[in-house]
C-alpha cells in the first residue's frame, strides 16, 4: 500500500497522559499536513511541513501540541497533558509540491481521552 | 471564524436523483476549491476541484458550479447511487498559502434505493 499511513488507528488515554501519533506520507511527497476532525465537523488545519521545515502552525495548536518531521519523511504529532477536549480524529495528509496539487489523506488516528 | 459555510447538513435522495450541496466562502483570496468524499472510518478523498477562472467543471457524474461574484460553489451528483452515500466536504485554499485546506462542516448524503 503506497498511500498515507497513520499509526495507531485508535488510541484511548487517560486525561493528563502524553500521546504520540505517527504519519508516513507517500514517499515522494515533500509536503505533510496535520488536521483535526471532531464529530460532525470538517477537518481543521493544525500544521504543515515542507520537507523537514515546519512552515505554519494554526492558532488551534496549543503549547501542548508539538509536531516534527525530522528527516523530511515521516512525522510525529505529540500531545502533552491530554485533555478531554483533545478527543478527535487526527488526520495526516501529504502532497507533492505546492500550487494546486492533490492532498492525499490517511485514515486518521482516533483519540479518546477519558 | 468559519470561512467556508456548507449546506445542507444532511440530505436524503432516491437512487437516480441529483443531490446538490452548496458552499459559500468569505475570503476572496481563496483560489482553489476542492470537494472531498469521506466514508466512515476513512480519511477524506479528493473528488473534484475547480479554480475560479471557470464556472463549471464536470468529471463523470460529479459537477462543480462556481459563481465567483457570489462567492459560492456547489456540487451536483448526477444519477446518484447508493454507493455515493458518504459525507461530502467542500474546501478552499490559497495557492500561495501552502495549500492548506479550509473545510466546510460537511453534508451527510444518503442515497436510498
């Protein structure tokens, strides 16, 4: 399968714990995006990378969130001191270059904070 | 601030019908308007996209109509099938803005036999 891969698919954690998600983009794609989707809503942009550089972060991304893409390939999204409001589907997408290029989404990681 | 408004929230049509989903945007800097289809448990997948220099684009049974002056665009699904039952999202982005997408709130479509 050469699509965008996200792990884990599901994560249940206790409030206050830290969690980390991984995204493996399509191999030749230099852009990688993280979005968050809550029930009944469209995905909301969180951050994106071009190669290893994090070029933009949304105001939605509080200080408890950090994302990395150390070698310009896979990316991780860490949430520290999770809160119940962090419960959502976290989607990763990748695309080749800029301009009007298609963004391919992974299946997401569903986080439940109890 | 919601920059892309989508309606209706849900829609039920009979097989063969033509569901229409509407979106309106506020930011005139948007210059790329894709529609995504999402099935339960899956990530969104690109269906069709349009740029503001054309008023209509058709791909198979899917058509986007675009009205730049009204800042509105819509998706029409011709000869709808039960397999089209999914959630549809309109989105918008700015070419020079990293192509990050601003999504509408989604329309849950059900096509009945």
